[in-house]
């Protein structure tokens, strides 16, 4: 029971610290002028991915939720951009963690994040995120444009935005976030590896 309590405290602390870091990053990332406000380089998702890998996917998803709920305060998109970010963030963690666990299930997890299964998982996850982006934007983009345009939205306009903006943007965004994430993971997590290893041994 004591060991389980230690693990819960560790996870809650990790979520709190990483959520604060994610919110700080979110505040510092500027919007891209030619894109809608919901199109931002998602570096705020990096702490959530780290949390998912260190403390489990549920903890990573909590970081995503806390970050975007906090971001609503300064947002002028009526929460639509944050809803898109939540869906995309949860999907990214789900795909990345699922493929990594599938490919690395026979490996010794105590040795940290394994490069080969992780990069394969990242390469698979990136195009899947572009597909998720297509679905999400086809559902929410008409509503988003209607709220800000105040009239019916031309379907051809939505198709153009999704195909020529959303798809390449998400391929680049999640390619950077997942594939180039590996060295960032080690730079941050190595400093806490001893704590994580100790708690894991006591469970």
C-alpha cells in the first residue's frame, strides 16, 4: 500500500510539473499568421509525451487536458482550437504508446526508451495523425468557420483548408514532435531516472 501511495504521489507530481511546463510553452508559442489560431506548432505536447512515457498514457492525457483547459482563458476561438488540440494530443499519445508497447513489449523497460521501436512507432504515428487531422477538421472546421464568418461555409473552402493546410501542417508538426523528440526525452528524463527506477522497484 505504501509503495502504491509513493507511485501515486510520483505520478501526480509528474503531471503537475509537466502540465505547468506545457502551459508555459503554450503561452510562448506564437500563432502562425496565415493559419487559423488552432494551427500552432505543438511543442506544448512534448511534456505530455514525456509524461506518458514516464508515468503512463493516462497521466500524459491529463497533461493535455490541463494545458488546453488553461489555454481557453486567453483564447479567442471559443474553445474550438483547444478541443482540436485535445483530440489530436490524445490521439498522438494513444498511437505512439500503443505502437511502442507493441514493438517493445519484449524489451527490458528498465533500460529506458528503446530507439528502434520508438522511431518505428513515431514513423507510423505521424501519417496517422495527418489522417486524424483530416477527420477532426472536416467535422469541426465548418463549425469553427461558421462561428467566425457568421454565415454558411463553402464546402470547397473547407476541403482546400484541410488538404492544403491541415495535412502538410500535421505531417510536419507531428514528424518534428515524435521523430525529433527522442534526444529531448533523454535530456529531460535521465535526470529523474533514479527516482523512477526506485519507485518501480518498490511497487
